[in-house]
C-alpha cells in the first residue's frame, strides 16, 4: 500500500466572511494541498464571529457532509462546554477545544471530563498572552487525561519563547506549527522536545500550509525528522494508516 505523503493536522472547513467578501475556500485549500503533496488533512468547522459572541458551537455537521466528497478529510469535532453532546459520530478522530468561546480555561473541569469521556486526542487552541489559554494550562490538562494533547499554535506569541522553561510538559503534549509568530519559538520547541513532539498544521484559511512549511524549513530537519513532523507523529496520535 502506498504511504500517504504529508498530513495537515489543522484545517478549517469554510471561509471567513468579512465586509461581503469570503476569505478563503475549501476548494482553494484542496488545490494548494494537492500541489504540496498534502494527502490528508484534519478538518474542523470554521468558527464564525457569532460563535464567539454567543458561545454557540461551529457547524460540525458540515465536516461529515464534506467527507462524502473528499475522503482525504480526517474529521475533528469542535466541542463547546456550553453545548456538550452526549456522544459524537464515530467518524471523528479527535476533538477540538477553543478557549476563546466563553473564555474557558483549557484545564477547566468540563474540558477534562469531556475529553476523558470521549477518549479521543484533544486539539486545543493556545495563546501564551491569555490567562485561560497558555501552555501552562495545556500541561496541567495533559496530566489529567490519558490521550495525546496537541497545543494548536504552540502558544503563538513571542512570550512563549521565554515562558516555555517555566512549565513541565508531560510526554503526551504535542506542538502544532500554525500561527506561531516567530521562527525562534518553533526552534526552541525543537531544541527542548525534538521533532517527535512537533506536528505540521496550517490553520487554513487563517494560515496557509506554505507558511507552516517555511517555518518547518527553518529547523533543518533530517529526512526522518521531517517525516515525523509531516506525517508520522499525527498518524500515530490519531491511530490512522
Ligand atoms: Zn484553527
């Protein structure tokens, strides 16, 4: 069987509507990813401004609908602690949490309990400049659950570089490459944890896989390390072929 080349661990389905313009489209993502040999992608719905204003859940169903047309999609369920489902469709391979909806801490008991109940890997949006979404909270949550925990954006902002030393990350924490403000942050993560703990993600349409690839290029990885970051880490986390 032919091995999948690259996997993008973080993509949003849909576009960002702003002043009557739709920014990005899944069709555009599909054509970019094809050129870059990205053969599979972890897809969550797009979080629209109203989801953040009224604490509502982005449209998870659209991901399963799109899966019928594109079997490269690996569906990820966006959960919202104000609207928790009793169960989720078996096709979802992981769950995603965004602490900006309701400004809920990553290590909140509702998050820990839901992740424990689902037993699926967790993607959590992180931003080191916010009290409820910094990497310290990811490391606390990761100690309370037995699944892999992926820090989407790896803390994102400059202060991440300085604060990484303040935290003790258990082995089930992984760092995702989209939305990182400066290359030096990713370089430091690589120095501290190695390629085994880094996963390639684009955050399209906010980010672009070409930006993340350039970031990864700054690490000067060996072929084996590159395969870990671009495919093997995430396929192991999600237990997919
Ligand atoms: Zn995202």
